[in-house]
C-alpha cells in the first residue's frame, strides 16, 4: 500500500460514524473469557465463536473494520470461506493484532513491556499478502503507587513507535494502543495526568521514528477513575476530561481516535463516547470512534455460551451493540431507549 492508500484506509476506518470491532483476543485471553462462562476452551469453539461474529448480518452497517488474531486469520467458516474473505466481501476492513503480549518488565515490579518486535517485518509482509490492511499493538500501563515509571513509559512508547514504523513500511495502517489500566483506586485526575504523559511520550517517539500521523489510528483509554476509587464521576465528567487530555497531546493530522473499552460495561462505554460526541464533535480535528472488544462482544458471548442453538440471538446482541456505538458517534445514543436503564450510569 502506498502512503495515499494508507491514509485512505485510516480515514475509512473511522468514516460514516462506524468503528472497529476488536475480536483479536489471543488464545489465552479468549480462553479466559470462555472459562469464566464455563465454555470449553478448544480451537474448534474459538473458531465457532468467531464464525458467529463474522456472519452477523448487517454488521457492516456500523463496523468499518475488524481486528483479528493470528489463529483467526487462518480459520474458515464451516463452508470453507476464510474469515478474512467473509469480512472483506462485506466491506469490513480486516486487520490483525501483531504484538506478542505484555510481559513483566525486568527490574520494574508491577509493570509490563509489550514484546513482539523480533521478526515483525516478515510477519507484517505475510499479513499484507493475506489481504490484511491494518495492525494493532497494545502497550499496558498500570497506575499505582510510584507507577508508571518513566522507564516503563519510554520503553513501551518506543516499542509502539518501532512497530508503527514497520507497519507503514509494509503498507499497513498501525493502530497505536497505549492502555492505562482501570485497576486500582486512583482518581480521575491521576488517570488524566498519566494518560497525558504517556500520550505525550508516545507521539514524541512516533515522530522520532518517522511515523506518518495521517496514516495511523490512536487507540487510547478514556480518562476515568480507577475501578476501586471511592470518587466515581458522571458520564459528562469523563467526556470532558478525556477530550481535554486528547486535545493537549494528539496531533490534528491523526485522522481518528478509536477508544478501547477496558472493562467498562457495554452501556457505560457507549454513554461516555456519546457524551464526548454531543459535547465536542463539531470542534475536534479528529474523529472520536470506538475499537471495543468487551463492550461490543460481551453480551453476545454470554448469550452464545458455546451453543449453536444460540447463534442467532447472540448475533442480534452483537448487531445491537455495534449499532449503539454508531449512535454514540453521532451523539444519538439514548441509554433509556436503546438499552435497559443502567444503575451504574451516573
Ligand atoms: P476492550 O475494549 O475489551 O478493552 O479491548 C480492546 C482491545 O482491543 C484491547 O487490546
């Protein structure tokens, strides 16, 4: 892909108020989600689950691209059609998670560094030949007493930037995902401070590595208090803090910001994205979109439960959540009518 094609792909990933479906759980993560629901953790069932997702009728109305995993890009529907082809034929751009996971960082208790740079150039070449058009790399930053350290932030930012440069060399649009975890009792102010610092360092490194901002997508966390923080805040406060933080650090050349959900409930993730778009959409240089995994998939996974008989109902739930998030991009998501009223939406 030329630079122009990458720029057009990045724009297409956030066009028409659509967003990305992250269905790139690694086998250990997918197995963990299955185990929590007592679904057997087999390759066959992982394949059946992904078949349920990619054959959902109408998913392309609200989903622009899907992030897959190495196992999944090599899997097929029962009729033999590859998942990559099913998505491409539906007008959904296929992409791939290429990091090798977050590992304990030497000498830095409680912190992680994402691995996967070795051999990445060859893997990206193969993925591009398979028809994949974008990639994803996730860095994980824990917030706590004395962490993140500058060492953790810089090492992860540099890995993200080196990955992004390799992607663009191979003609793939990089999704750059630095995730501040919601675990812990930190306040929203602390999340703001850490998110601002991390994004600042990430963009400094992306610039240093020569990454073309017009041909990438940023996938950040929303600015939220830790799950155990005694002071929780309203949907509008999250919207204000998140946009204020992003405006400070994300260059206007970046076409789109697609949030991760990070363990928020599906309804809360939609409500917060909705509030950002209602309050700020007309004033922002980039699109505010979504790249949710759990906040789109979880209700469908719970209904599907590993059973063929539940496929149709699970697909309806998946379709519904994708639509809710498209509505949120338009500032038209109304929790009370589109979803059951949620006690946890402040
Ligand atoms: P969640 O939306 O479940 O946080 O997942 C997004 C993702 O792709 C994590 O890398």
